[in-house]
C-alpha cells in the first residue's frame, strides 16, 4: 500500500520514537538493577548509579555465590518447577483429553462441574486450612498439588485436542488400540505445540511462586529463591552476607545483594524468553478463540 | 432394532438409554478411567475449600475440627459490616481496581494500534516481544524493582528529583503515593501482554477493506477511524465486559509485598486485610466470612457481565 502523505510520514517517525521509548521503559529496570549489582556499595549508597555500574566490581556476585541459602533456594526452585510442571501437565492432559471427546457420556455435566470452580473458588483461608489439615504443610505437595489443574489451561488444551483430525484415532481404534495407547503414541506426538505452551505456562508460574512456599513452609532449607529474595527485601532476614561484613555498610550491601539476587532469579527467564515467547502468544490465541 | 419410536414409553426409553450408557462406559472404560484422578482432585482441592467456607458461619478454633465447633449464624458477617476498617479496605479495593481499569484498559488498544502502523516487520516483532516480558515476572521481582527505583537514598527516581532541585520523597512510606505506584507498575507489567489479543483482532481485518478505502481517497487517519477501530470493536467490548466482571480482583501479592502499616490507609485491600486477620491473627472464621463476601460480589459481577455480554455481543463465557 503506497501512502506518501507528508503527515503520515511524520507520524511514522514519531511512532518509531514512541516505540523506542516503550522498549527503553520496559527494559530500564533490568539495566538499572544490573548496574547496581556490578557497582561498589559506596556509589550505590550515594545515589550515583543510574545506567552504568560505578566502581565496577563482581564482588557482590562472588559473595552471593558463597551464600549457602541462596544456592539451596535456587536448587529448590528448580526442583519445584520440574515436579510441579510434570504434575500439572499430567493432570491437565488426562482431564482435557476425555473432555475433548463427544462420545463421552455426561460431558456437559462434568464440564459444568469443573468450569463452575473458575468463577467461584474457596478463597485463601479455606484453601490454607485444607492444606494444613491434610498434613501437607512443609512438603513439596503443598505447592504442587492444590494448583495441579488450571481450569483455564485445561480448556485451552481441550480446544486444541478437539481440533485434531479424528481419522488417525479411528483407525487406531479399529486396530484395537486402547485409549491409553492412542493418547501416548498418537495424540501426544501431535500435541507438541500445546504441550510446550502449557509446560511453559505452568513452569513460569512455578518458578515465580513465592506466596505458596511463604504460606506453607517453615523451614529455611525448603525456601525457593523467590522466597529467599522476598525475605531479603522484607528485611525479615539479615543474611550472612550482610552480617559477615561491615555493619556500617549494611544498607548498601543489601541493595547490591538484592539487585544481584534479583538478576540471578530472572536470568533463566530472560535467557529462554526470546525462544519461548511465541508459545505463550500461541496459548493466548487458542484461548481467545474460545471467547 | 426396528422399533417404532412412538411405541416406546418413557420408562423403556430411560432404561434403554441407561443400558446404552453402561455399554459405552464398558467399551470405553479407559477413556472414562482417565477422569477419575482429575475429578477426585476437583472434589478435594476445588470443592473442598468451597465447602470450607462453612466456617464463616461456624466458630473455628485453631487446632480444632476442620469445619469448626459450633454454629454462630451471621455473627462474623455482622462483625465486619460494623467494622470501619473493613469499609476502608473495601473502598481501597474499589479505587485500586477501578483505577487499573481506567488507566490500564485503553493503553493496550492504543499500543496495538501504534504497533500495527509500524512498517518494519522485524522492528515490530522486537518491540512486541520486549513489551510483554514484564508479564512473566514474579511479584517479588516487580516489588524489588519498585523498591530499588524508589529508594529515598539510592533510588534513581529520587536521584532525578534531587537533580531537578526537589526534596527526596519516601514513596513507599507515603499513603498518597501508593495508588500511582500500583497503577503505573501495573501498566508497565501488562500493557504489552494485553495488546496481543488486539493485534490478533487487527490481523483479522481484511486488507481489501483498506484497499477499497484507499481507492476512495481515505487517508490513514480516516482508515483507522472507519475501518480499524470498528474492526476491533467487538474485541474491545468483550474484554471490557470481562474486565468489569473481574473488577474485585487486585494484585494481592504485589500489595502484600509493597504495603506497610504506614500506607495501610490507601494500600490495604480486602484480600490483604483478610490475610492479616486470618493468617496473622488467627481469626479464621472472621477472615473466611470476609472472603466469602468478596467471592459472592465477584461471582455476581461475572454473572452480570456475562449476561450483558450475551445480550450485546452474542458472546458469553457460558
């Protein structure tokens, strides 16, 4: 489309500038925290770090690397993310698949039973008391089981399954294949895009979760890195990092350490993000088709 | 079976239906068996807490039975209805969420329209991909970013204020600043993500419409007003209705991380208040009553929004 009106050209230039500002505003907080994490404490404390590190040092990271609780947190986060994602994917799939089949008797009733919980849920306190009375506190199950199925994700997956061609399955059924085998050896290989999308939705949720562990875990050795960071910013905990050095420098050390911990916590998300973001978008698209 | 349908009475029809159902379950038992675990899960972890709301009407003693010790009727509801703190958090809740809607709703639309005008495809992709990055961050990360940037001593915002000759502001200790901080950080986090759905709607508008308009001599602005905006209007209306349905929801985790007793007067919302009442002060029944009240309002809003949506746009959630 050729459009050479002068006003439109001016608009396009302004538009590009606006977009550059959007990129800057979006990324600036990360640049800022990274700059703090590589700066000397005295410059940070004096309020002189805005874009680039001042008094460049990797000391903060070196100190943090020696911090046992940080590594425990990081390891916990990885374990919770893997276990949580596996449980979620399994549970979501075994519900979404049967519900995608028109031949399932009572499909409408089951669906209504499930969808109702999207709009009316128990609330914080009843959920907490349930987990507590089931004796799940201070176990990994407290943060992986109660959220095993996101009804919204399940509906997205079901929509995807409904869109798969029926012929392969029918042929397999005539060959005498059972549902389990059809699901594992025919449906799942065809569903890689939706499985990747769902895995990413769940994995990001698990990686970011701090409130569940905060509610249900009492022991420091079970804390994920997000909770470690939360306790740091809440000032609820003075880590060995700050108490081990000059007490005078407590606040500014905390600032650099907090920044470094934040950078290390988001780093995995930042690194995989360019490769995975298209799956998230795909997920939103499939979800929106339903609306 | 060659039976005339008219001759079958209802009882026979029902029993033959039942037989057919049993037959189909027997034949397809593997398909049905997949449902067992998820249904048990829904009963325990979704309906369990729903039933757990019963302690809003019963006295719950920590360490006592799960569903409380005795009926107390509406005592806890009367308690919070006469509690001035409750009405203050209710007001804060509404202000924060209505503000988010007013400031946060139009921006993704404007952003999507501007993105759509970019002629360089690669640049467009880069902007878009960057813009929804903040959506994937943990509330803890967002809170830490906010705290660091707003720090009265080392924060970059106060650095700027000092350079311009102002006095540093202790943002997170000032009740009047809490709402802007909440809204602006929400815009930062969600504008790009919110634009995705509009971009999809934009890409569905037929290029022929634009070509026809261009032939008729319509400029870009006229095309935007007469083709683009009407083209995405159904999406805008549906999302607006959905947002109104979700109006009771606020960023509980973000507030919990950012507020403190100094800012309770503007920052405390229903969910944070019931969190403190229930989990910090052990008034479980009282907190549950507040939570149930909030869920009922939320559910009513969704139902009404859904009804309006169905009447206006033929689209509904159920």
